[in-house]
C-alpha cells in the first residue's frame, strides 16, 4: 500500500511536469502531504485549477473572482479589542454570484485575511515568508453533499502556494476522542489545523449574537482614524483617498449580516439529511450525543450596552442557565460592576487609554449555537427526547457550558445503539458519581421538574444581583468562566485554538486568576456565588 502511494505521487508529479513542458501549465493546489489535490467540486477548486497561473495573493484572487462574475462582501473585526490602536484587523468575506466555476450562494464561500502595518500605513498582510498564512478559506462542496472544504494560501519564502487541507469529515475524524480520550491519548487528531476552531465542520462566528463585540457595525463602527492605507487595501475597502477620517469604508458590511449568514449556513450543515446519514454511519453514539453533554464549540455574548454608555449592565442569560431550561433576565448596577473590576485589578490589554474592560461589558462564553442546533437535530431524528435533553441539562445546571460533572457522564454512553438508553440507565445506576445518580433519577421521573427549578433559580438571580454588594463575587465567577474556556478540552488542539489566544484579545485580565482547582459555582436555590478558597 505504501509503495502504491509513492508511485501514485511520483506519477502525479511527472504528469504536472509534462503539462508544464508542453505549455499546458495549470494552477496546482496541493494537499498537506504535498500531493496535487484532485476531484473537489467547489467553486474555488474549479476556478483555480482552470487557470494557467495561480493568484499569488488576496488582491489577485479578488481580481480573478470579480473578473469571473462573482461579488465579494466584507466584514471587519478588531483583533486586539475595539479600543486598541493595534494594526491587527481581520477581514472575513463571502463570495456570491454565478460564473464559469458554478453558482456561489450566500454561505457557500467564505475567506479571511488579515492586516499589518508599515509605520502608520495599514496594509494587507500578504507576507510571503515561509509558512506565512495569507488567506484561509472554506467552501461548500456540492459533490460532497454540502460538506465544507478548507483551503489556505501560504507563503513559500519565494512566493505562495495554495493548499487543500481537508473537509468537514476530516474535522469530525480529528475530533473522535474529544471529551472521550483516555489519559494517555491525544485529544485531537492532526489532519488539519482548522479542527481547532471549526469544530462543527463548517463556518463559525464566536460573537454570533448582537452586539457582536469588537466587530464593525453601522451603529458602532471601528475607529480607523490616524491610519493611512496602502492603495490596494484602500481600494478593497472602497475608501476615498482624500477622506481624512478613514472611518467609514463603504465596502464593509454590518457584522449582523455575517452573523445571519453563518447561522443559516451552520443550520444547513447540521440538519442536512445527507450529512447526517454519513454521520450516523461514521460516528459513534457517544460522538453524536456529545454536544448535549459537553461543549463542542462556544459563542461569546455580552451586555447589549457599551461600558461607556451608562445604565445597568444586562448579563447574558446563557451565563446562568441553558435556554432549554429557562431564561434569566439579570442586570447589575453599572457602578457596582466597575467597582468590582477595580477591586479585582481588571485591565484590558492594549487598550489606549487604559481601560478596566473591553467595549461591551460582561463578555462571557455561552453554549454555542452549533451545540444547541445539534441537540435539536438529535431530537428530530428521534434518537433522544426533549425529556432526555432536559434531564441531562439539569445536571449541574447552574454551569451551563463547562460542566465537568455533566461532561463526564458521556463516558457512560454505550457503544452499541440497540437498546442503548436501557444500558445507559444501568451504567448510571452502577456509577458512584452523584451526577450519575441525579441523571438516573431525572430520566426515571415521569414528569419534568428541571424547568421549574431552573425558572425559580433565574428569578433568584434577578433579585440578588441588583444589590451592589453582590457584584464582586459574580464578576469573579465571570473571570473563572473565561478561564474555563481556555482550560476546556476544546482549547487544547496544538494546531490551533478556538479563542486564538496569541492572535485575538477578547477578555480583560485580572491580577489574580481564579483557582480552577477550587472553583466557584452558583447555588441552585439562592443563586449566590459559593465555593472557592
């Protein structure tokens, strides 16, 4: 088998050399092992492989796409925080239209690239140094029933090279042991870097819900004053070269447009009958049930009001409880929140001037849209019932995202699907875990008390945190939840992490990080912060 692969690779390389020598040079996309990529059916693959020369950077790609009849829409995020004066921005774009390579519907074709600076001039970061990431792309492939293909353009030191890295099912294979690995096993596979962020196998946007903290919106555009722009980047953003403010590039869309597109695209991938048929045969029962018990992705939500605008801080409901159990309309006096940040020594890195927080208050991890929709799909398939869902979520329900107690129960799910719920209940009954006993009791109860208990809890939270003297404890728990996001298994891929800690600055820092060995929690009756040192 190994000899077959070696011969196949040599024959492919020989064929490419012969095509070049006869004047039929083509743009070649290669795989990570260095072989020519073959047979993909997405628009990018068809378009690039029909060219005699590969587009060498994002500007050349844009030129090719527009020349072939495609339109490009853009969104913008400040990678180091809304109030940073950093030169690090990301442009996330989507391609629509019809051309010789086929039709690209909204949600079929995404790409991202980045900025840097040359003194006070903002430039597109199209550095061709060895391994420098110039563009990353994901495209829906009709020949794979709508799974996504993942591509990169990277520098070679002398130019650039297009890579095909894998597809949605390669990502699922990389995640096989996520939350299920033995102590001596790696958590992630190593097929593609994209597995670290795109755990759903498709497009993501962490700040999916309004106000889309750190993203360009019409109501709150990112301040670009003080920057001049290289000509090509200015033209890409539709900047007027004589506009001194450089504040309103007309080519940038509101982040809400991207959010709606990512939501719709994610839903299509999750609920696709063809994709789910393949998931059913290729994934174990535990893998399919995993989004219910453990986080697979995460989203970030925040107070709807910027910190500087005054008024109470509205805390995202998903901080307190899973929305399938209850909603929590909890507010905190703004001054109490700011005082708590001061007491904790909070400071947002790279903000200028120095600030205790980012743009919007209370940026917190919440259960991801992907996880919620994946559970909905399992219910629609009849694999589990809503009663089963609520019984699982009732375990450690005041910790709706990063609950080790709930996630550990996934290990008791049997490998065989036949009569699996009876086997699961038997395993729960034999378990020495209090969480196992709680779930066994919840599954055996004919009624459903979990929603009533969660609703009473949310009302207790609403009353408690209008009191200024309760603020510091809850803000400390917020910092713990952020630390839990970085400590979670979903953040342990060595090839890339979902919160991009070396690239994005999302949260403020405090002088003393909460000790996760003695975690805080919310009392399920009073909503008081308990535990810790």
